[in-house]
């Protein structure tokens, strides 16, 4: 047990970025503790800087030169007079060497001891300790020999399917499900590369994979006085790429009896390493209600807000109490569950394209009301390739699970994020699915219901209405800026019978909007539809317009160059305004394979002259800490290769050209 040393924290340096840095800063402010943010060149105008009292630039955009740089972070603490460091989650949060470096610098480390981080951070060692505590574990994960050959042999001994995962971290980085020997070697190598990129350690584990499990975890809190409690469970089964996107507390699958057993197992794990601070013991819950230890996250979790909602406990405030040497503010018997809470993670990604990360500038961001939003963006934020693509978390708390679902669905309809493709509408479809409503969830939920979840929303407005909204917005904006001659009516034309028109492209289809004034009203034609707009009002980015049928609609609209972004009735549209005098578009050469996103080329698996087969991997890109395979969509001969390993490429860069049929790049995780 770490000795209890009382020390009042005066100023905390937050060694992180994005929404978690802002969330920590808010608690520090309520407690009267000064906060220091750090930022890279890419985050010079990030919201977390405004949440803190002071901010220090610590290096270039790549995380290895900024957020992963021990020396620069500790120097920033000394420079600003900080006496404590909070690591948030990700980056250095579970790095025992960093924790020790903070302590050696005479600073207070807000987290578990370096020894606990080491014991639980290396999954193979953690499993051994947990077994000694009598907690069941998943078979596998014992390979000391990290050669591809030895790991493949262990996988074959366990029997397929198996799970490959990084030993030194979580978040789905380096994780692969392998179902047959043919894909085993390439999956092991890819897992090692991702693990090294994300955690600086390429060690991976091979475990037996349990089909259709639930992911259930227990929040624990410990202090240096020997007190250890659990704050019940969270279910995080809705995942893509082995990374959570929907989390809730309590789990609809956990009975009071099972909760008691899993809570006791989590406490047993915590006692093994004399755990202090906030941590999460993760379990796999099988369909037969048996459960197996998965790992311990020795930090605050992304999904911690749902636990805070149902218990009323501020976990960051408790972390600070423990770091100061004070006891926890509660005992196990003081804790109870109130209602239900659900959190969704808003990502810059395209669910229709296999959840590929997306980049760009956020043209407009408007948060919903009545729910908790932990956000790392604002209007104008640049979403690049250097960091995790999570933008924000939206959390709803209700008296019961149905109420929480309803509130969260409403919040997602109200949330506006324009300019970057996100998973907002996909999340709404997940929450609206009857199987989710019934609580019948597991880690294969998205793949099992993928066709329904990716199907077009039948209740979505016609794109023609979005084009009408964009046209009205442009007209209203022009009229607001116009300086008219005395006596001239706004919108005057010398031929009042001739319709004006504007053309748009939406998902490859062209759409023309024509309009002509009719007294105080405006007649518009879009596609085959006619709209009579009796009034329209523009307030900032919000347009309200009433049609002749008496319906008053609201749209949020943003424009960037020739791109229009429209959110209408909870649905997002991107329209390209066509030039009045079109120019010829040369387009890509036949057979060209283009980069689906900006990224770094980490592997080239072919050379010019090679015969390639359909779906063969040609190039592997790394973006936002994940690898993405660019594959051939048809067979042919590689006639051109325009990139080499280590190259940085932009989206739509032509990577290679294959003879024969015209094709586009396809990417797979």
C-alpha cells in the first residue's frame, strides 16, 4: 500500500488534449484548483485551451513529439508552477515510466502507482496475478516468444477463432479477430505495427475468442488508507473495430446477484495490486452468464460519465482526493444506482465506408440541450490525421433505460456537426433499433445488424428540400448584405417572370433549383417538386422557413467554398454548388487507386509489373492510430506505383494504377 501523504494540490497540469482535458479542467475549476493545458501545433486553437487557466505549447503535431514527450510535459509543469499531473486517458495515462518520471520530478501523480500500472498494463502479467486471486480468465495470452511463428503456433493450439490484441494498451489498437490460419500471419504482423504505433510496444497476446459476448466492466476506486469500492458496472458491447461507441450503466443483462459477484471479482483484482485511484476492471460476459477477466485500465475511462450519472460521484474529484492522500468520500454501503445513463461517442468517420476516419474542418458545431456533452471541438476546428477521431461524447441520464434512450435520441437529432462526415446519424439508428431497446446487445451487434443500421432512413427529408434550404439561405444572406438604391425592392429583377436557378450535386446526382418571386412569397422548383415559401428568416447559421402547407421548418446551414452543408429534421446533407459555366473535369485515370483519406504509407505489398487479384492488399495506410488496407477491386497488372513506405499522402492521391477495368480504391480496417 502506498503511504498516505497529505498534500494540498494547488495547480494541475493536464497531460492530454480534447474532450477529456476540458472535462478535467471543469472539475478543477469547481474545486478552486488552477489548471494548465498543454497543446501541440495542431491544437493551437483547441477548446481545451480555453477551459484551462494557462496553456503551454509542447511541440509539433505528431504525438511522439508532443503529447507523448515526457520531458516537454514535465518541463511545462515546472514552467507554470504546477504541482500535480493528471494524464486523462490515452497517450501516457497508462505509462508507468511516465508516472515514475512525474514522481521523480517532485510532482504529484494523479493515478495509480507505477507498480500497479506495470502489473496491470502488461496483460500477460495481469492475467497471472488475477488467476492467483481466483478470478476466471480467458484461455491464452501466455506467449513469451513474440516471433510470428511462435504466436501463430499458440493460436493454432487454442483453436480458431482467436483474438489478437496489444499487450501494452487498449482502445482496439492492434486488435484483430482471426478465424482461419490463412489470415493469421498478416494479422499478427499488422497487430504488432499498430501496437508499436499506438503504445511504443509491439508485444501482442493471442487469446481464445468467445462468440457473441457482452463487454461488461466494473469501475473501482481505491485510496492509500486501504479503502477500495466498486461503483457498479457499465456495459460497452456496441463496438466497431473493437472500439466502443455506445456505453451504458447499469447493464441490462446484469442481475443484482451477478452484479455482486462481478463487483467482488473486481475488488479482488484491485486488492492484488493494492490499487489506488480510479480504475476499470473489464470482463467478457458470455451468453450463459459466466464471466472472464479481460484487462484492467489503470486510468479514467472514456465512458466514466455514465457511472457519474447513476452514482452522483465526480470521479475526477475522487482522483484528486486520493492523490492528496485523503480517504475516499464514500464507503461501499453508501453507493447505490439511480436511474440509467447512456453515452455515445461522436467520431469523425464514415459508417457507410467501413467506419473509415474522416478529416476536414468543422464548418458548424451546435450542442444539444438537456444532456451532458463532453466535447473537444468547436466551429472551425480542424480534424486531422494525427489523433484519435473521437470528437465528443453525448450522455443522457433518465429515470430508467427507456427514458435515457429517448432523451439521447432527441439529443442526437439536435446535435449539429457540419463540414465533416461523422457517425451521428448511425448512432441514432443504433439507439432506435428494437434489439437495442430490448437490451439484446453483444459485441457483434453492429456486424449482425449492419444492413439495417446502414440502410437509408425512410423518414429522411428529400435532398430537394435541403437544396431549397441552401438556396433560401444564400438568397437571404445576399439580401442582408445588399445596399439597394432608394425605392428599389429587395430581390428586384428587370424580368420578374424569368426564374433564377442554381445547380447542386448530391451523392453523384445533379439537382437544379429554380425560383421566382410571387409577391411576398417565393415559388421554387427542385427536381420534380414545387415549393411555395411564404416566409423565411435567417439567424446566424439557422434558417427557418414556412411553406404554403403551413409547416415551419428549421435548418442549420454552413458553406465552405462551393460546398453546402445542411442539417434538416435531424439529417445531414452535403451539396456541391455547380459552377454557372462548367469546366471539364479530367478525373482520375482508368484503373487508378486513390487514397481514401490522408495518411502515412506504412507498407507497400506490390511492385510495378505484378499481377494482382481482386481484393488483394496493395498499400497499407496509417491514419488516426489505425491501419487501413487499400485493396484492388479487380484483377489486373500493376502498371504504376506512385508511393513508397514512409510517404505522407492526401485524400484522393493516386497511389497506384491497375491495367484493364477502371476501379476505385477500396479500404478495409
